[in-house]
């Protein structure tokens, strides 16, 4: 008599899924290079273009480091996590789950953890480049705090990426995420100081997740316009909303495909 196949323990599935997702990423290194290189190039260009003109009383290079760190964190979660999720969904990964003992949330958790690691690597590269090529003048403790804030602040964008992966098609996910995140970043002052943006844009930015992500990062230097607790509360609220939305979209997708 054939034994009924049951799901293996989650603690065994998750490490195996993480290894699989890591191998997938290593076999396509262009994803890692793009995730790390683009924010780095932007930082080296923008971080040295302001000369010694301070922003909010801090060196321009240090201020821009926080901005590009926030840009990198959100971009990796949306573009690397969200778009690949949409592509793999289009390839029928959910059918594989229904034919195997692996639970879907194990797969999503593994992809999310790998995205967090890539984000942390990007933040470290930015920090080292800041110390080597600019006059940011940030100590190790400040850089460590900045990295911790950036990792926490990236969680809503992880949730947004998950929601995107279950609402956008394989062909539309990348352009939608790229254009949408670019507009959010520009409106939130990540590419130029908020003071240089039109008044209407500055007012609209106050409800954007990228704005509060940047505020959390700038707060490391005492250069934010709001307390870190306010920024963290906004980001936490966004994370809850988008994780709930992602779960609903996932369930809707399963019902439509499998009844």
C-alpha cells in the first residue's frame, strides 16, 4: 500500500529552499550585479556632485549615501524579488508546489530572505565605497546603524514586491515596478533634495513609503524632517497593509488557477 506523502517539517524545507534560491541567483549573477552596481554608480555620481555643500547640516556625500541606500533597498525588493516572483509564477511554479510536499510560504520565505541578504550586501558595498571615495566621514557605528535602519525599512517593499508578483503578469511586472519605483523615489527626494522639488510634490511625498524610508535613513545623521518613530510607524503600517494584500492576492490566484 502506497504511503500518503506529507509535507516535510518546515525547518527542513526552508534551508533547502534558501539553498535553491541562492543557486538560482548565483547562476544568473547579472541580477546581483545590477542590484548592487546601479545604486553604487548613482551614489558615486550624485554623492560627489554637490561638492562640500551640506544638506540639513551634514556632508552632502553622507546625506546622499542614506538616499541611495534607501533607493537600493526598495529597488531590490521590488525588482529582484517582486518581478522574479511574477516570472516564476508565469512558469507554473505554483503547479510544482501542488505536486510536491513543499509549502508555498516556504518558497516565498526563502526568496524573501535571499532578497534581504542581497540588500544587506548592497548596503555594505555602498558604505565601503563611501569611506573609500567620498568625504562622508561616517564612523563604523553610524554605518552599522544606517544598515540596520535600511534593512528594517525595506520590509514594506518586500511586501509590495510580493503583492506585485501576484497581481502583475510576467511581462508587465518589470516595467511596472521600474517606472513606479523610479517615480516614488524621485518624488521622495532620493535623487535630489526635497527642497528643490515643487511644493505640490513635497506635500504629496509625505504619504509615500519611499519618503518615510528616506526619513528613517536620514535620521541616522540627524538630518530627517520627522522622528524615527514616526517613520518606523508609517513603514510598519505599509508593511502590514501590503502583506495582507499579498496574502489575499495569493489566495485569489490559487482559486482562479485551481478552483
